[in-house]
């Protein structure tokens, strides 16, 4: 499974580890390693954890992803996560490994559901459990195809209650998506349905 810095940032924040992000959206990684002393051996398939100050930051290639254990002030051209305070190497490394294990398990479980030809509802329920957020799937006409019915959201969110009761996304939510040009990002995808995670 390929990961983005945004996913790692979001999951770390749920663990109380807060990071600033600089990300081009171009690079994804599959695994994690400590940043090697020989910067010529950097592989774009890895997220590199920076445990100490880098003596020559200008030598770091632009096409890699970095995660710092402590704040720094020098300019980095590559994508990175920078903590708002100092964290130990063990805290960062173990947290990232655990996050990647959870998401790899999710990929395996989702693949099993698809191979077994389970319903879209089963997929939404898996997404809800793994992502720890309620989820729903809609088609391009904003009709609900599957929705998490187990959450407390109907009692908290009017939008969620309408999704459940009427089977369509509320007009004000649709208008907000269209106004902010968010829907164009979804509708440009080659998929006839999308899944949203709250």
C-alpha cells in the first residue's frame, strides 16, 4: 500500500503527535526507514525519519518524504512533516509503523471483501471501523449507496440524519461542494461512486 504524508499527519495527530506539513501531493511511500548518512542512497519508496540535524540539507533530493523528530529551521525542498515540539525517535518510529500496519491490514481486509463480492455496505462499514470515522458512499447524483448506520451522528449532525432518512445528500451540502469547487475534484475521477469519510 502507498501512503501520503497527509494520512500519516492525520493519524499522528490522533495520537497527540502534532506536525506541520509541506507536501506537493506528488510523492507516496510504502515503508519507513531512518534517513541514511549517505544521502545518495535515498529511495522514493520510503518515508525517512530524521533523528538529528542534517549537516547538508541542500543535498536531500526533492522527490522524497521526510519526518523530523524535532523542529528545525533550515529550508527543505522535499516533502516533510515537522513536529511542533521535540519527540523521541522511538515515539515517532513506533507510531508510524503502527499506523502503516493498521492501514495495510485495512487494504488486505478490503481486498478480501471485494474478492468475496461483499456489498458496498460491508465496505463502508470496514472503512468506518479502520478509519475511526463514519463513512458513506454516494453516486454522482448525490444518492446514498451505502452509509454507516452505527454511529451517533444522526443525533449530532442534521446532514447525517438527512442522509439516513432521505437517501440523498442535502441541497445545502451539495451547493457548498459546488461553490467551493470540491465536487469537480470528485467528478473528474473515472469512478461512478465516491466514498466520503467524515
